[in-house]
DNA sequence: TTTT
DNA sequence: TTTT
């Protein structure tokens, strides 16, 4: 019905750009989102949240995001499951981003940003809408390849 | 940069569907969003928030929403200003919706919904992206007509 | 930094209320959130998202929510990990709710709701802030018991 | 019912800290939130959104925010109305913030932040909950003073 | 396995 | 009245 997530955090590593067998760009990275409190022991804590972006947005993220960069992500929670090679069902929870804002740019030019929108490329979800020869089903997973082919 | 609003409330009246001079559908309604507290005097309080939807989503809202219906709205805050007929600058704040969920349907079938997405029509914003002979500028206001022509 | 989630969906089962060894109420349930699209094969799809609530909000949820009820949840994504009894690290992703709205009530009275706020009980997170003899650390996990004691 | 706003933008001026007659801190500022598109004429556009913060959060904002700083704001839309000195009803729409993140700090120390939570001070809304000798009603407006006394 |  |  309604599924919206907004996060601000820092990349734990450089993003990873891969391509599905049918040639669609997918970028994966993890966002470290500091919690607003410290544990009893006073140590800083964070949630490490896996992010996935597709298509044009994937390529822009791969080009501009780097480890440590402060970044805002807007998207939806997706829960996937697959059976691993031990025959056990594994659940994967990740945020499928449709809007990413670069809050720090390379040379600390301050607040550079990109939204996947308004520059010829719409939000990744909107973009798919008008794209009929689409190798992906609407949930962002390839339809012509098995789960084992998924790039992450 | 990032501008996201999510509301759940009830329509104060039936929605109003109009068309711009260039024929684009616009629907306007007001959402009464109860506050989570009651004032000192114990009376129920609400914020009355004006909502605007465009194009396909406007037509769907006009068809299915009615006064009193519980409704979820996702969108962005827009602040417009114009000079009124007394020469004074007037500011209008409204939520431009790109996703509307009908939480009550006609016959209390319970939780019917519509998202402007996944049924052939993308989110209203995404939809505009691939629509080049668009009579509107990207802020959802007509570009070939004056403010006085705006349907609200 | 910032971590906000808003979901609307239906409970897959009745909620489960438990108590930690130190007596703190915890309620767990799963929300089925329909996706805005259908897969290639046309079948309805949903994300099944685990929700956790604490304290007063946990008790209210246990009292009023039931399987199938349309519900709005506001909270944050939490990623926990623990080592299972095979010595393997297991990651658990869930939404820690601080605001829950009941969009359907028992007798279809229509749009009953509860926010954990404004009725003597604040949001669950805010509430903890002023509660110093608190058996929990601020991340909602018991500080005087091991992970094995966690009620889920 | 549910009313949530998340914004990222820049302050158009230094924030203004005032006190109500009963001594409660209130800080007001405007956030310029760039739109994700440019108008037909290619000029950059933004929404200028008035923000209000109360109490401890108001004082922290006044201390640390400055004109031009990139800032994330979480809160709710509030619509107030009052009769101006010409006897006309005026509507004011603003975002009452309960969480503010400083995405740029003074010396570009990179991503300093403050959440009104977890450092001894809870969210401004949560904080009010346990504060009974409160000169304000729960909507953040003074109850013992008239609208004319409002600090903005 | 994690970021500042 | 507006920010980078």
C-alpha cells in the first residue's frame, strides 16, 4: 500500500556497480546510519542498511558516491528471500532507492546533489513506467534470469 | 533537495476536478489530519491541509474520493505566491500529491487503494518525465497561461 | 543521522505480546505491504516487514491489532545481528515503531487510531527519554540480559 | 492521524530565537528546498518553507544553524489561522520540527548533527509529554497568551 | 566485514 | 524578502 523510507548516513565502502545478464545497471552499497542515542556503555552505534539502485540512478551513484560520503536516500523496503546452497531459505532486506542526494561532493563544494529527476532522467521507478521493452519485472528483479544471476 | 510529506486524514468535502486551459486535469481537496493531542480545553483539533493532484491521478481521485473518506497522501510541499487583486502578495502552501491511497472504499470493502503506479500509469511526477509535449512546466503550473487561469 | 519509515499494510497474524526478563512489554507482528505493481505473471506481491513495538505502545498494539487489520506504522529501520546456535552470524532487519495507527477498528467503526501520544503516553521513544530507571538501553534492547533473552 | 514531513535544504537567513511571555524558547527560520526540476526557462527553483522549533531544540538551532547551511528537518505540517489587524483571516502554514540535523557544521568538520534526542534531551514533542507545568498547550501554542503574543 |  |  504505502512503503516509504528516508535515510541519511555515510557509505561504508565505495559503491559496487554491476550489470544483470540482460545489461541493466545495478549499484549496491551500505549506508551507516548513526542512531540518535548511545548505548549504556557510551559507544556510538549505527544501523548498517543495504541500499540498491537501478538503471540510470545506479550509474550516477557509482560515478559520484564514495566511501564515507554523507548521503540521503529515499526509497522503499524490500524483503526478498531465496534458498541458499545449503537448501536453507535466506531473507534479505534492503532499501530500493528511487532518489539519492549527495550531501557532500568530491571537493567539499558543499551540498552537491542528484535526484534521478529533472535532468532528463526521472526517478528510477517513474522511469520504468514508460519503458516497455524492459528486461525487468516491476519489482526491480530480472525476469529472464534466475535469482542466482542477481548481481548481489 | 529532498521534500517529502506523508499524511493520513479525511476529506473535508468532495474533491474538485477542473481542467487547465490546455486541458490538463487538476483535482484539489482538503485533508483534515487529526493532531495526536487535544488542546487544553480538550477539544479535538486537526490541521486542514490543501492537496493538489494532476493528470491521471487527478481523475482517479475525482472518481473515487468522497467527503469523509480516510485517505493517505504522499507528496511534496509546494509554496506558491501570486499578487491578488488588491496588489498584495499572497502565499499559498499546498501538498502536491504523487501517490494517493484510498483507505476506505465506497461499500466499506475495506482498504481499496490506488497509487498512480503499476496499473499503466506511473506516479504523476514520473509520468510527466517522459511526456515532452507537456503543456505544463515541471512545477505543475501551466506555462502557457497566467496565474489567473490556474484552476484553484 | 536520520532514519524514518512509514508503512501501510495488513497484519499477517495476531500480534505477539511478550515480556523481557525485566518486565518490559514487547509486541512483534508482521505487516504485509502490497507493492504498487504486479509481477510479469500478474500475481499480487507484497513485502512482509517485521515490526517491533515497546512498552505502552506494545500493550496497545497487542490489545487492539488483529490479523488482517489495515494499519499504518511509523518508525525506524533497525539491523541487529546475533550468532545462532550453529555459530553463524544472523542479521535481522525490522522496523522499530514509535507510532501506530489503527486504520480499521473492530466493528468497522472506521478509522479508529492510536498514536502513543497525546493520551498520557508519549511516543515510545520520547517516553524512554525521561525514564531513568529504565531496564533498557536506548536502542530498545535490554541491558541486563543477554541476547538469548530477547523475546524474539 | 499521521502527519510527517522530511526536508533537506538551506537556511535563507540566520535563525531567529525568541521567547514567549511565559519564557518558552521558539526559533523560526526558512528552509530553501530546491526543486528537482528546472522550469521551462531553465531557472533554478525552490520552495521556501517556514520552520518552527520549540524549547531545547529551538535553542540548539539558534546556536548552531546559520544562513546557507545545509540542514535536514523532520516534523509535521501545521496550519494556523488568525485575524489580522484589518479583520481578515490569515492562514499560516509551517513545519513544526521535532528533529533537525546539521549537515554542514561551522568549520566543515563534516556532517555534525543534532537530533534533540539521545543526548539528555528527547525530541521536542516527546519532551513535552512528561512536562506538566507546561505553559503551552500541546499544539505548541501558548495557552495563557493571545495570538498577538506569539513570537512570530 | 562496516561510515564520520 | 529568500539558500548553494
